[in-house]
C-alpha cells in the first residue's frame, strides 16, 4: 500500500497543533512536573547500584529493581531505630512535653531566648506567632481541604515510586526506542550528545556524593558543639538526605529540630529546650545557606565545567523559580543546556559540532543498542565457537543418575544438567 505523502503545509499545521496541545497539557498538568522530575532524578541515582548488581549477578533487571525497593522500604522502617536515641519513649515524651509547656509559660512572662547572660524578649514575637497560627487554622481548618492535601501527598508519593520503578526497569528499552525514532543520518549525533549529557550528569552525581559527605561532616561538627544527643546519627541522616531532592534537607532539619525540642542539649547554657530548638533550627538554616552559596558552586559546578559565577546565578534563579529543587538541579540543567546550544550553534554555522578523530573509529556500524550502548561491531569466528565448553559436570550428573534410565533418557538428563549449569552461571561467578 502506497500511502499518500503529506505536503509541507500539512506538516506545518500538524506540528503546530501538536505544539499547542503539548503546551496546553503542560499548563493543565503543571502540578505533575516536579514529581516527574523527582522520579527521573531518583531513577538516575538508583540506576548505578541496579546496573552494578545486574552485571555482577546476571539477575533479571525487574527482579533487581524489586529487591532494591524492598531494601529501601526496610531501611525506611529501620531508620528510626538507628537515628532516634534509645530511650523510654513514653517517659521521654511525657517529660519533654511537660518541659515544653513550662518553657512556654515562662516565656510568656519574660524571655524566650537565653544565651548565657544574654536574653531576648519575645512578647511581640509570641503575639505575631499567635496571629500566624490563627490564620493557619482558619485557612486549613476545613476538613475537606485537609483531606485533599493529605490525599494529594499520598498520590504524589505513589506516583513518584511507580514511575521510578518503571524507569529503572525499562530505561534501556526507552532509550533504544527513542534513538530508533530519530532519522538514521542523525542517530550517531544524538548518541554523541547523549554521551556528553550522560557525562555531565555522572559528574553531577559524583559531586552530590562529595557534597553529602561534606554536609554530614559540617552537621556533625555543629551539632556536637551544640551538645545535640545522637549528633552522629543526625549527621548521617543529613548526608543521605542530600540525595533526596526538594524534601531531603527539609526532613533532616525537621527531625533535628524536633530532637532538640524534646531532648534538649547536653550543655546548660541554653536554659530550656525551646531555646535549644530555635538555635538548632538557625544552625540548620545557616548550613543550607552555606551549601547553596558556596558548596554547590564549588563541589558540583566545578565538576560539570561551569564557572562559579554562572553556577551561582543559576542556583539563585532556580531557587527563586522552583525552590529547593531548582537549587539542586540548576547546575546540571545549565551544563546540559550549554551542550545542546553548542550543538545548535554549530549546526547553524554549518560546522562540525563534534571533534571526532578518524583514527580508531570502527568501520562497521550496526543499528541497535545493547544495555543502552551503541553497537559498534560484531566479532565472530567462522570456524566455530571461540572457546570449548566444559560439560564435565553434566556428564557426572548423567553417570550418577543412571537409575533414572527408565524415566528419563541419557540425552534428556544431559540437556537438563546443561540447562541448570547455564542458569546458575551468573550466581556461581558472583
């Protein structure tokens, strides 16, 4: 069947309609943009351990991803036992609540912030706090609004987890399908651009690892100076939370401040738990500001070959536009945009966008991907197999099971043993 080709006017109209529909969909479902970005980022981070386990064991990728999910859920359940100090929870909570109430009562009559000989009056601060809480209660007191917000949060988390699972499981299939949709004469260029973008995001991930280590060390030092109980566990939590975009640093800050409020400090200088909690909250905010203003441009920006000034401007712009997620992803996004703009600029000037040496380039080009990588060529032996296979284990099994000749033939038992050897090869090598 010879299908009639579209004219240039028809193609322009169809493309224009598709662009308009895409813009409408983005505006309509804009609330899903950030969760989708988070799912892609988590899939990118988790792809490294998943790929490593798959290569080492030979397990199916779906099984490996499912096992990783089970490990993550188990870690989330066990984490409170690691980070929460081992105390009698009932007694500790009751005593902390009583101390908190006494702190509020004493603060209402005098000062709330005590640092040695210095005191800060908080009468006006409590009045403003009461007005803020009253407005918050009025705005969120509607049970339907509370239920809607709770349901939205649950659905968002479920959406991120499910999308992340399928991205981890079938990422190579998605990558292969995307490249196959590109016209043949541009597939090599798309592959090279993808390699450069992958290098940028790999460097970004390595920078995030270093950033997490530095943030953990700074948090441990600051909390130890303040006399925070279990400062090491909270510092480890802060380091791991650097890999959780948008909500990770906020979670570590909320947990640390809550510990400070209910446990207090090992030092007597702070006077009460409420003072210690406020100081802890300020310290967490100072660490976050220092991270955004100095650590990310130095530790992450330098790894993706961006000038610190460009990185700083990108971080501030991302923070104003997208909040903490913008701070986290500003550097790799700007670096990726630079690669794409360089390619477009070279094409507009009819220049070669890639400096590829002709030496060492394979002459054979096979269309397709294996494990997400371009197939450059196939090596095979015309005279037979490259290595002789060792089936002594299968022969031993056949010899030891001669009493099964009435049920299974010798050849059938040999094929069964060979199949079992092939299936166990990955785990045995591991």
